């Protein structure tokens, strides 16, 4: 976490002063730490020790090609959710043999592209999808490798919009249909089942949920093997939660209350679950996304106005929910700090954007050191599901993205202009 820290009351990313960077380059602005991205990737890889595995970075978390090139350079794989993510992953340098293709609604052209490129496997969500994949593979005179995604109906404790492993979710095949689906898949001449897959959701901080899923997965693999179906690989998915609250501490910042994210790390969760998964005697795949890039990013924004009413103080900034939608969409928490601490008293404020929506906010009833017009705030831990979920709502161009490497920084995506909107 030392990539972002206060030095003499100003926030730095590696060796770059962010207050100066915001003033020089303008806001809103996404900034990423190269060292944080690489370090988090390596922490995950070291957690496996000598266990046969493949980490497939979830491209959806942050699809900037410069970020993807860093991760491809680490030798890991990628998990793509569309033809667009497959194409950019390959362009970034990920080997097709280390790419998996996920998604409940794969189009025919996407399946065809995946097979022509020779990706590692498709994570299959339904029986009809197997029919379609077999037909396309037959036409292409190829053989499709698949993981069958199972839904274990496990409560993960995350937001309803980002849970994917309950029976009411659209994802995966119900457990009691698994054996039949696998037998049927194995009957096709152009489909090869190489393993089973599960994925509970996103931003999961409960280790017991992962242990429950691992236990269920090992059990079903043993049952399938006993029924004559060899399973050599398991894809455990991702969803490893990260710490958003109290990411940065400083005497000039409000102290946050104890919370469920305290001490949460992907390494700790993997250390708890890998001994269980080892009982399956399989190669293990995971799909980390947020856990690699979330902490690496910050969204910097400028204070436009301070507005006081009888009941509220609003800090109005130049970034909006079109730039970062997570707080509005998921009621997600992001720590927000002034880029320069001036020893002012703390007060409760709503930090809101300029859009024509009451849902355009980054924090409600948040304790924050007093700030003034033209000063800068940093919305922390926005490296995952930040820019990728941005939009042009209200006719607003998307911001630039920059990468910091030591004391150097550069633009890795230019800011959009008004003319880009039409």
C-alpha cells in the first residue's frame, strides 16, 4: 500500500506528487501505479507456491491496454467476457492458450473468433450453449475445449448486483444437473470438457464463502470421477475482495470505524482455500481482477463549489457518476481524501458530481477535512471497475488515464473531447 502515501501532507503516487499532477494535467483524471499493479500480481502468484495453476486476469476489471501489457509481461493468463476483451488481450500480448472466455450470452461470432484464435477454453453456462459451440466447432472443423460452470447456490455476502453464485442468478448450471450436462457434453465429437468452473460473485470478503465453494467443488469432482467422468482442471473463478476503507491513514484524516474489510487480502483468502482445493488433485485456475488492480488507481477531481443548506454541506466536484459509477450503482464505498492536507477541521459532507441526477454522488454523510474551491480530492482504490464503467452521460467526455512509473508518468489513454461525442 506504500505506492500511495502522504509526504509532508501531500499525496504521492510512487515518486509523483499528485496535487502537482492534478494542477498540471487537469481533472477528472485516472492515475495508476505501475508498481502496485505488478506487485499485486506477484503477490497472488507467490501464494500458490508449487501448486500447478493458472491465474487468468479478469480483463473487465481494467481493460486499458497499457495495464494489460504489464500483466501479460508477468506471464499470467486472461479471462475475457466478449470478443472485444479477447481481441485487446491478444493485442496486449496474452497468449491465446492462456485465455478463457466467460459469459452467459456468447454470440456466435464471438465463439467462432475464440475457436479460430485457439483460446484455452470457454466457460460454458448452459446446455444449449454446448449445442451451439459444438455446431460452430464442427463447421470450423475444430475442437472446442470447455469448462462447465456450476452454480452451487452459495451466499457470498456481497451486493446483490454482483453476486453470481446464487440459484436466482443467471449464471451457471444447477448442481443437480451437472452430471447430466457433463455426460451430454462428452457425447459431442467437437467438444472437449477439460474441467468445471464456478464463480461466486465480486468483492467477496468472507473467507467462509470461498471455503464453502471449494468444499462443494471438490465434492462434485470426486462424485463425477466416481461416475466415470475424468476431471483434471478446476476453475475457481475470482471475486476476491479488497480493502476500500481506511486504505490510507494519516493523523490529518478522519479515523474510520472497524469494518469487515480490515486486514482482507487475496493472499490470505487463497492461503485458506488452496488446501481445500488441493483435495481435488486438479490444476487450479483463478480469475483475479479487482484484487490486482483496484488499489493501483486513483480518480482525481477538482472542487468546484461548496454549497451549504440548512441540513447539508455539499462538496461539488468536477467528476461525476459518468466517470465512476460504483457509488451510485452499488452504494460502494471509496475512501476520499484531499490531495493536500491543510490541518483544517473535519466535517460531515456529501461529495457530489455535476450531473443532473440525485444519484450523482461519491460519498454521502462522509467525514472529510474541510476543503475549498479549486482544491483537489482523490477517490481511492479506483483501479478496478472505474474507467471501464464510465460513460458519456450528460454529454461528458471521458477522462484521461495516466500511468506512474517511479518518478515518471505518461498518458495511457487520451482524454476525450466534445468532438468525440458526435
